């Protein structure tokens, strides 16, 4: 019996093996092979050899697991097994549907299928922990395919699979993790609650992978297999900001496209607007095209081409990307333009969506020069002004604005804004239309309730309608003065009426108190007065407010006349006369005026001396606003003052101290405005506003920037200073190395790792700066070594918890990452628009390497030393570089290799670099020798030619005097003089000029002489860090540069105390201006609050002067 069993077992093996062998050749016979396997399996089950069949299937499938990923035989065998399992599952489903099959037979068939699946899955899961990556890949691949083709599994097998897949999610091979994602995608509950965030285990694993997996392929697999429900939709749309462009494109081409019009229902307007903004403004063209096609074809086709419905879904009143979306539709589908028509009736019943489409249509046609479409769809300028005036009256007319809801007001504001944008681009060649629109815009700007958005676009239209800039400024100031004068006049009327009422009451009381013989007369007078009062009451019901004002003015004039005639004025007259003092506008009115002046000044381009009327605006509006204690008024006043400083260098110079005080002592909002003003002033006027007689010292401003960059509690101010300084350095306005080093330290500082805006600004600006010009890269190379050593010490302190501030050690980049970044920034091959010859000759990166090697002995931590040595091969060296520096580096490298003990990795790295360097030095020496030989040969040829010429002409011809002969000989001597001397001389001059270029014009220059010596020890280096690197703590990493010490600041301020005492608004020196304008008002003492503007001796950069000091 045992022999018969063995014989059957062998037959089963032989039959299954033959099927596997035949299935390797092609896919064509797989259906037949699957049928054969099913027949073998059914016979084995019937005859009681089910275990044998399962055993040999598992045994043969094990042979496939080690095969490579793309092996054709492995793919065919896996396809065979998958088809076999799928056929068994299909038979089981048909048996369940067959009502003629008894329950016992069905149950037996289910048990057979379950035993096979459990036996197979438990067997292949043994390979999930294999050391071979191919085996792990095949196991998870088979598992994913098997689970896809079966209906359900029991809990025990499910838990076993999940236990294994949780480990494979973290496999080091991306291909294994991808297959694990496919497997998990088949295990989550399809009928889960879509409104809850409490997901089962497979969904949680998928959410973790889509956010944290380092492989873009794994994230893409998760993106394709994660269910799109309310709880997971945010994770799916988040991939629109993925670092991989294919994943970002996948969101628009697959996820949102599959959602269809449901996207407008399930996504709120803010989320949809943000996702579209990411897509249409993506840096990759493929992503932008995918998003554009989604809007222009998929969504628009589903809406039957109705642009108005599309705009309604995009919520144009709040959207920031709707205009770009419509532009993309016009570009991708030009056929839409020809279909759009705007009849005359539609202009009288505009909606927010129609007006928005009007604006986009007009702007696109104007840019594309489609004049025929404009002429056929838009009215004349005068008619457009009438339409605009109609909507303005509807929105702001007293009779109708009280009946409007907030939503209706917002929609009307939006409609007016869109019409103003059209008007700003409109053709006003017709003078009647221009004057009509000018009247409408001026009347609109005089409306007190006008929102800021309409004020801004209103002034833009006003400028486009003006004859010139002087006319624009005149109209703008007139509007501001009218608003302010109306408010002052209104207040004076109210005060005069109140004063008249109080004086009448006081006179009546005095008359009542009078005694004596006049009682009867007083009673008669009172009766008469009562009768008069009754008559007056009847008349007052009919009188209007103008008659009361007229009576009050008449009383005032009578009081003045009595005083002139020498009559003794009554107490009432004196009160009327005391009312003459100047009335100021209310704070609300000042805000209205300042907002309008700010929008106007942003559009002014000509210098201050060409806009004389701006002086009166400065004296009467801006200066008083700066003095006001109200924060909002003061902020707008400083902003207006900064805009005026951009128009005149003298005005900017005289107010730099004021702006500096605002940065030093003001609240955060005013601090940010002052910083923006200072940076803008530098951008326009350069360093002309500092370092001179009567000017603030640049060192004070540098220290101010330094302190702001250190202020982690002011993240917005940090961003403003970082972006501004990067722009100033990029345009070569600033050239101080110490301040630039502070910028680099701020970028890598762990204290700023949460300030994403700051990190983003640096991540863009610093590479642009380094790769734009050679001098920029040289500045980076000068400070890079010191930056590297300081950050290494800071990193050591963080890892050992020695830092004074409680920072997360993971918040700082590793030194290797920082070092590689600095190497990349100093690589001459990255500079744009540079020839290969200039790249090969560049020694900027060699200087950085020399500085690092010279300070290598000061590094004590073995991990840092290993990092420096393992990354040294990334430096760019070639035979065209300065051979003296190459030899110097080779000498130091050889010394480090011989005198230091290194681990195997560091030793191999430095040996590799040494060998490469030796080859480069040898090639450079050979080239130098060849160049010398060629030069000597050339000189010999010249000498021989000259000598033969002299021999042939040794007898001078008649008529040639001795002076001419001597002159020719001297010229020949100069000609045959070896040019090597001239080259050395020119090289000397070039080196001197380069040194002069590198040297800073300020007094903050670091001493570079010690860094240029090859044998300089670390204790002789100029940076403070190099003198005692191990004693420096984290708080000292960002220490002030030597030139920015408090002692120097105090000394500089004390020296300039006399010249910086005043802040004045200087008039231009033009004679016409001198004769036509009186001196401007000077700034007197202020009433700023002590909490905001008090100056401490220890904390103020401007402690030598008050916030405002009067001008003598």
C-alpha cells in the first residue's frame, strides 16, 4: 500500500511539474494548463491525495521565488497560479448560485478551497522575512494577486497576513513596499462608514504610506488604491503638493477627473480653489497641462460648455485662481471665444459671474489683439461710464443701500470692481467718454463707505484717465482734502450748535438770578419770551438746518464786530470767539484719507521735486498721522512716509532714524511696515542714505537686521528681512560678509525650523544668489568654512543636550547635508552663462576647501571629521586651476593622511581624493612646462628673425640719421623682451584688482590675510569661533560679529549724536521750489505711549536719540 501511495505521489508531482514546465513557454496555452491543474486537483481530492497536491504546488512555486523581478518564466508561472486560484473561486461562486447542489457538497467544496488557500498563503509567507529582496518581492506580489482573486478569508488568516504586511510596509526595497500597498488595498472593508475618521487597519497603513514613504512609486500606488471617501479625500488632494511631478499630475488626471462634477459638491470652495491654484501654478508644465485639461475639457464638457455654471461652481467672488482658469480655457479652446456674445440687455442686469467673464474676455482679447470681438461685444466709453455709475448708485445710494443684504452688497462691490478693471484697460480716445468716466470715478472715490478694493482700482483708473502724473496727483490730493474738510466742517457745525445752545441756557439762568426792581419787567419779558418761544417752535418745525447754521454764523460775526468797535464783549461773545481754534479730522476720517493717499503714492513715479503738491500732503496729513497714538493711524502714516521717501533721497536720509526706531521699539505690525520701508529705500536709493555727514551709520542698520534675524518670536519680520537682504545682496547694493554669514546661519538654525516661509525664501534666494555671478559665489566661499564649523558645534551641542535652548535634536539638518549644500553653492560649474574655460580657471571652491582643511585640526568629534573627509571628493578640481593652491591642498591632505588615524571609510575617501589630486597636479605641471617650452621656442624664432633683419640692414641707408636708428633698436628690444614678464606684471595687477574688489567698502571687513596662508593654525583664524571652538555654546553660535559689538555701536552713535538729532522733511534745493513753497512743518514732540516707544539702554540700537526730536 505504501508503494502504491508513493507511486501516486510521484505521478502527481510529474503531472504538476509537466504543467509548470509547459506554462513557461508562452501565455497562449495557459487556459488549457489551468484546466489540467484543476483536473489533477479534483482527482487528488477524490482519491485522498489533496495534501500531496498542495505540497507539490508549494514546492514548485518555491523555485520561482528567487528569480529576478523581470524574469519572463517567473511572470508566466505566477500568472498560471493566479489563474488557477481564480478558476477555483469562480467554481465556488457558481456552486453557491446552483440551487440543485446540496449543502453538504457545497460545504465540502468550500473546505477544499479554503485548505488550499491557507496552505499556499502560509507557505509563501515564510519567505516574507527572507534576506533576499527578490524573494520578498515575489512573496508579496503573489500574495497581492491571490487576495485579489479570492472572495473572503477567515480572521486567523487575515491577522497573519496583516502581521506580515505591516513589516513589509517598512521594507527597504520600494518594489516590495509597492506590492504590499496593492495587497493592503484588497483587505480594507468596502462597506465602511465614509463619514468617519476611524478607519480599519489597512486604511491606516495606507494613509501612513501616502504621507511618509520616501519612494514616489509607493506614494503613487497608494494614491491609486486608497478609497476616495470624506475621511481620506484630504490625503489624496494633499498629493497635489507632492515633490514628484508625476504624483502631482496624477491628482488632476485621475483623482479629480474620476470625481467629475461630484468634486463641486463634496469639496468646499476654498479647498477646490487651493487645489486648482496648486495645479495651474505648478512649476512643471505637465502638471499645469493636466490641470488645464481637467477644467477646459473634462469639467466644461460635463457642464455642456456653460461657462457661467462653471464660474458659479468656482465661486468667483472669493476665488484667487478663477481668472487663470478662464484664461486657460480661452487658450486651449479658441472655439469658445467665437461663441461668447454679450448683448446690450445683459449690461443692465449683470451678475458676479457675468461681470467676471466680461473682464476676463476683455483682457484676453486686448492681450491677443482681437479688436473685432471687442468692438462687437463692448459699448462706447460714455455708455460704459453710465453703466458703472448705475451700479455705484445702486450700491451706495442712501435710499437703496439700507435695503441690501450683506451678500448683495458684496456682489455689487465685485461687479463694480470688475467694471473698473475693464475701464482701466478701455480705449478712451473719445474725449467725451474720458471726461464722463473721470467724473464717475472721482465721485466714487469721494464716497466715505468705499471699500479698500475699490479705492485701489479706482486710483488706477484715475491715473489712466489723467493727462499726466501731475494732474493725477492734483486730483488725488483734492479728493483727500475734500473728505477731510467735509469732516472738519461737519464737526465745526456741531460744535457751534452745541455752543449756542449752552450759551442760551446760561444767559437764561443769569436773567433768572437777577433781582430787584426788574422782576415785573422780567416776568413781562418771560411772558413775551414764552409767546415768542411758542411762535419759534412753530417756525422751527418749518426751518431747516441751514438757517440754524446761518444764525450761529451771524452771532459769531456780531461778537467779532463788538470786539472791533471796542464794546465790552459778553460772556457769550467770548465763548463764540474762543471757538475759533482749529478743528482736527476724526480718526475715522484720517484712516480714509491715509488709505487713499497710500494708494495714490504707490502709483507716483516722478521725483518729489516734480510733484510739489505732495509736500502739503506730507505736512498736513502724513506727519500728524505718524504722531498719532492710535496704532492703525500710525501704521498707515509710516507706510505713507516710506512711499514718499522712495521719491526723494534727502527725505529718505532724514527719516532713516525714524524708521529704525520703529523697528527697534514699535509693535510687530509697525515693525514689519518699517522694515519694508527701509529695504525699499535701499533698493531705490542704495547706500546713498547711510554713511555720510548727517546720515545714519550703516553699522547701526546692520545690527538691526542682525537682531531681527535672531528674533524667533517675530517670524514675519524674519521673512521680510531675509527676502529683502537677499535682494539687496543679489543687486550688489550690500556687500558686507558678516551680515551675509548671519543669513546663512539663520537658514540652517534649528530655532527657525518651524518658520516655513523663512526656509522657503532662503531655499530659493540663496541658490539664485550663488549661481548668478562669480563675485557672489566668492562671498559664499569666504564665509562657508566659518559657517560650517559653527553649525557643527551647534549640532554637537544639540545631540549632547548641551544647548541652552530646549530644541529638538531632529530640528537641525545633519552636518553632512549642510556641507554638501555649501559645496554645491560654491561649485563654479553651477554659475549660469559661463564658458568652460572660465569654469576650469575658477578657484573659488579651492579657497573654501583650503579654509576647511586649515581648520580640520580644530575639529575634535570623530563623526564630524569623518563627515568632512568622506565628502571631500565632491570638490571640483582640474589641471587648469592655480597649481600653487592645488599643491597646497595636496600637502595638507598628505599631512592629514600620515599624521591622523582614520577609519576605513574616511581613509579610502581621502586616498581616492589624494590620487585624483596627484594626477591633476601632474597634468598641471606638464601643461605649465609645455607652455614654457612653447614660449621659449617662440622667443627664439623672434630673435632669429630680428637678428637676420639686423644683419641685412647693418649699413644704414642715406638719409637715415642716428637718432632714428637708435629709436628702431630700442623698439626691437622691447619687442623681443620675453612676454612672461609682462604676463607676470598683468597677473600681479589682476590679483591686486581682485583684492580690491573683494575688500568691502564698510568697516566690517573680516581680515582674510590669515585665512590665505597654507600653514595657518586654527588659533590664528579671524572668525571668533576658530579661536576656541570647544568652549563655544549654542548661544554663542550666532554671536555678533566683531565689527557689530555693542561697544562699537555705542561709540559710533556717540560720534554721530550731533548729526542725527533731528528728523526733518527736507525741501528740494530747486530755486523755483524755494521761492514757491514755504518751509515744511518740523516734527515736534510726540505723544507715543511709553509701553510701545520707551527706550532701554540695553535694548535699543538708537538709544542716543529720541523717537522724534524737533528741528531747530
